[in-house]
C-alpha cells in the first residue's frame, strides 16, 4: 500500500476496541485547537456495527504504534511473500490462469479466466498495481478477482519501481504497454484501473495519453488514490495504513517528505498531479475508498475535479475500513468491492 506523510492534525489517542474488551486508552473525547489552527484531539471510536464479523475483528486488532523503518529490500521481501499468500487465496475464490510475459519490453502478468466468452475475447483490462511505487502489493490480489468476475483477460504492468526509478518511469512503462495493446485492441475495448499507487498511476497515465494525442481507455478505476502531490490531504493526518491503529508519521505540512516517487519533479506537474491537469473528455471513472482510508481525502478531491470537468465519475465509500481493504481476501466487504469494480468495468469496456 501507499504510505505517505501526513498534515498537521495530531491524534493524541484513539481507542478502537470491542465492547467486551477492557478499556486500554482515553475514555472521553477532547479537542484543542492551537494558534495555528492545528487540532490536538482524542477520540473514542467504536467499531462500526454495520461491518461483517470478519471486518470487525480485522479493524479491532491491536497494532503497535512503534515506528518501524524497514529497508526497501525488506519491504519488497515481505510484500512479495504477502502477495503470494493472498494471491493464492484469491485464486481459490476466483479461479483463473496465471502467466508472465513481456510487452514492449515491460514485464507483465497475464491473468486469464478459465472460460472467456467469445464476446469478451476482443477486450482487455489493464492493471497498475499498488505498493507506494516501491513494492508490488497488488499484481495478483487486484487482478485475479477482476479477471474472474468480468470473464476478461487482465494484464498487470510490472512497472519499474522507486527509488531506483522515480517518476515518470512507471508512467512511461504503462504507456508503452498501452500503446502496444492498441495495435490489437481498440481503445474502447481497454479498461485501466489500479489501487493506491496504481490508482494514482491510472490518472497519471490517462493525462499522459491525452497529451500524446492517443485514444483514451473506455473506463478507469481509481481505487483509493490521489491527484495532488503538493499538499497532503486531511485524512493522511488521521489514518495510518491500518486505519486508526498502527504508527502514523508526524505531520509535515505541504510536503511528501518520505515518498521516493516524486524525485526532482515539480509536485504540481499535471502528469504527476492530475488535480492540475485538464481532464475534460476523460472516460467514465469509478472512484472507490473507505472512511478510514488514509487516502480518502485524495480520492474525494480527485473525484471532485473529474466531476466538475464533466466526467462521469461515481464514487463508492465503504464504512469503517482502512486503505485498500479489498486486498484482504477474508472480508465479505472485499468481495462486495470487487463486484462493484467488475460491474463498472464490464459495463463500460466494449466487447
């Protein structure tokens, strides 16, 4: 998942616990606003009763607030192992065939339904995975369900990662794959989507395609992303990767201090930050997030930019769940989220 810096709202303590568990933190709410307008708050937040039992257990788990600083190599090792485990779960729930290939010199995964209807053989879903542009946290979990549910081949771009390859390497790799696919598939038969870093990349790539004068995909999926690297959003000061639990970086107003992706690029570059791009004429785009998502603000702000530009841009917000929760294959809410994603892509990508 994408882990970004946070803005100036200091959460002093949050208690997330089941009613039957003993209290372990503050038992009343408080809020102090300082001279700079920064809020110093304590909130007692129960687990939403609308969640499934599996989700209640997940968001109610205790996660250490101690800061951790794993190396890039350790992050990739651990994420690869997790992606393999969750990918295996996904394949049981959503049977598909898996393969690897190279397109336009870029490595890709190819995820194919066990049975592809004749009507779906002339279209493709293109995925750009999450992982903060540093690791691959989605080329299996984001693609296997979509291939199965849409009965359409999915290609996951294994783009070059930061910090070795900062912006625009991931954009360039995805554009190269897309241009190659255009030789076989009409743009109206291609869908482009991603989670977290992949959600950001989905919008970035579409801006770049428009700049190049290339036909745009038939549909986009921006699932927990952002469009502005110049100003961290409000939710990044409230939620960590696991929502209301776990370590949250100290706020750094106006900067993404620990993000390797930006490099030397101006944060307001319209490709890097599509909030500053002309998105008129973009294809229908589904935005999806959740109320404890650290990128909730970024997702909603980008959706508003699309909406105000005349783009068909429905938004779905799940209750009480953290960033990219659909990568957890054990949750009924994840299955619901994949159904929503698949239905939108299936409806808008031509056959």
